[in-house]
C-alpha cells in the first residue's frame, strides 16, 4: 500500500465551472512537480465496459474487479458499491498520487471548495457542516467567514489547497 494522498473535493452547481477549474489546477500542480489524480462523480449511468467483450464477460461471471490494459492506459472496473467516498477511493486506488481532486461528492465527508458563480446561482450548494472550507466565487455575501478566491486565481487556490493538504 502507498501512502494516503490528500483529497479535496471541488463542488458546485451544474455549470458553475468545476471541471474547468480542476483542469487548470491539475495543469499547474503538475507543472509544480506534484502527481495529481482526479475522481469524478457521475450522476448519470455511464457504460464502463463494452457488453460482450472479454472484460465485461469476466465482470458478468462475478469478478470483483477487472483491469483492462492497453498501450494507452489502464482502466479498472470495480463492481463493489460500498466505499465510494473520495477518501476511501484514494486510499484503495490512488496511493501513488500526492493529491487527489474530486469533482462532485457534495454529500461525502471531507474538505470541499465550492465554485459559486452568480451567473449560475448565488446560493451555495453545500453547507459549512458539509465541509466547505473555501469558495471560488463572485458572490461576496456567501459564507463571508471563509476564504474567497476569484475564478481565475489559480495560484491562490493552489496555495490554499497545499496548506489544507499539510493539515
């Protein structure tokens, strides 16, 4: 087992800019020499494996996990439905990463940075009790007691994330 990487979730309403922010953070963190992993929570059904292909057949036969290895990468299909929170997933699968950025997971335990854009909604999606530690926002009145970052303040957000990771 590797070490357990720090995990922070980026949450927010649909269309708020979570994916774009994570892209920018990953790019900059990687340039700084960190090994970053991402976890994305999909609300809709996604076909993880091609029906009737070999790895799909193994899963249908009862394999707990199936690994598909290609020249371009490795895909893991794990059919267990428990232990789906970002911290648990990071511990199980992402121990080689320095930092894990999870998108979504509004109701899972752990620290969250919420992307809140007035053009999308001025009401935060998550509460302080649910773990919001900072906002990337143009809504000054939302959680004034928390650090606020501008949408384009990638360096400020990264410094904050790295401080969180050391706690």
